């Protein structure tokens, strides 16, 4: 007798099917185990895939000198919150953090790779970290990656070589370098002092303008560029805040002015605040007012048009910039057509040349064979077939054709 199983919590149809197709209790107990095994295999596959991607950036060996002495440490998603300055890293768009320790047999070096979602974010983080790195640490930027190499001993050449070893794998990323830092005047600027800021957390960590973190509305798309300038025996601090709309710029200038008005009079006497287009410009710690005015006067606002449409076709045709994808497709199509015509012409020309050469060779070969047979004075174009030539015989004066009955008869009579 076959035993039937009771299926609790099932519909009558499923219960009837359970009764028609009995299962063993041991098979039922295997189902959760199989599901758990499938989940483990899926997670393992994902981990192996991520590990393979990480090894592409930080492999077991770097060049000929360095070998890894620790596994790659990978942080992404929620685990990024455990990094120092996670709020700043989040503003710049950090997606993944990878680190690994290497040694050349003498010195151990730590390599840290910050993978950001855009090229402007990587540029901003690189400028933000500049000047405040730990001792014996150096950073480089490549596309959307920022690489930090830290060693126990200061060796700039060795650190640079480690970066060059992983540089070919640091490719990709959306966006271009932000244009705002390019508007910082170069005269009297302290080298490598410029910083690009996109959020209040990063601005709050800048010593000279930390108080503006609440006065600047980054939520409306504001961007900030700062730099230090020489002024006599000291230095001045310049900040440019760019807004995307004139209304936002006017409101931003008012809020920044309110912040400066709350400062002591001695500090207000050493300040310059000016609006140029959608730029709000401020200079602090001014020692030489004419020199500071000259630096601020060099900043020119360049208009940029931002269309609010959701689709590219929403932009009027007269204001529509070239669509890079359409230009790329058109270029590819033109190249394909030119290549097709080119190779078609080459094929036709090759066929003509090869056909002419083969035909001429066959003609000469047949002429050669006829000469060997002594038949060169008689030429036939009938392809080597035998032709009975009766024209001279039939059309001569001593030839007469008689046609009688249904058939034609040929007779020859001598006169």
C-alpha cells in the first residue's frame, strides 16, 4: 500500500495532488537542505566574482618587486560608513574601497584604492585630501579612482612605481573635470592649494571657510572651489561658490553676507565679498586690499545653459548641443560605408586583374602548344574544337550546288 501525505495549509487542489503523488518524508527533509546549499553556492559565486574583480586592481604581485602579504580588504555599500571621514567620502560619491599590504622584502607599503562613481567626484576627493595626508603617504588620481600609497619609510620613487603598476587597470568613469577650479586666478596662487567641494561635510573641514557650511545651499546644486594666495608675509583665502540659477546666486550671496556680518569688525575689515554672474566670491584674511581686489577682479563668469527637459529631444533644436551618441553612430556608419566601397572596389579591381592575367596566360599557353604542333599559322577561336571549313570548296567557280527533292545534294562537275 502506498502512503498518502497530509499537506497542512494547502489548498484542496494542492492537497489532492499531494495525495495523488506521495512523497517520502526523507525527501521533504531534503528540500530545505537543497535550498540552503543553493544559497551558499550563489553567495560563493558572488564572492568569487567580486574577488576576481578586486584582484584586477590589487593583484598578488605589483611589478617585479612587490608581493602581497595580506588578502585584499574590500568595503562597499553600508560597510563604507566605518571608514574615517565617511560623510565626506559619501559626498564625493565613494562606491568601493579596496586596500592591501605589499612588501619588497625590506619595507611594507599599504595601497588603498578609492573607487568613486564619477570623475569629478574623484577629482574633488583628491584635492580635498591634498595637504592633509598622513605622514609618508602619497595620493594619485586616475579617472574615477584615487590611489593612496603609505609606507613606513619615505620613498617617493617606490610609491610612484607601485601606483604605475596598477594604473593600467584604473579606467572608466563618467563626467569630465569640473570647470570651476579653472577659474581660480593663477597670479600669486600657492601651488596645489586649490580644493573642489560639493557638500557641507567637506566644507566644514576647511579651516578658513568652515563657518559657511550652513550658509551655502548645496542642495540646490552649488559647487565650491577654494585656493590660498600669497599676501606679503602671509596668505589670503579665496572661495568661489557657483550656483546654477541667478535666483539661487542672489539668495546665496545674501546668506553669505549675513554670515560675514556676524563676524567681529576686525575680521570684516579683512574681507571681500562680491557677486559675478552666478558666482559668489569671497576673500578672507586680506593683508593687501589692492592686491586682493586685483585677484578678485580676474575672475570672470562664463555663462552655461542648463535645460530642464527630461529628454534630449525636449531641448529646442537651435539650443541643442550635438548628441555624442548620434555623432558616434553617424561616424561609425560613414566609416562602414567608406570601408565597404573601398573593399568592393578592391575586389572588382582584383577580379579584373586576376581574370585578365589568367586569360592572357591561357591564350599564350595555347599559342605555345600550337607552335609546337606547327599549327601556329592557323588560328582557331573555337576553343580547340575541329571545324570543317567548306567555304572555299563550295564557293569556288568549279562548284555547283543542286537541290532536289526534300534534301540537298552536293555534286561536283568538271567542265
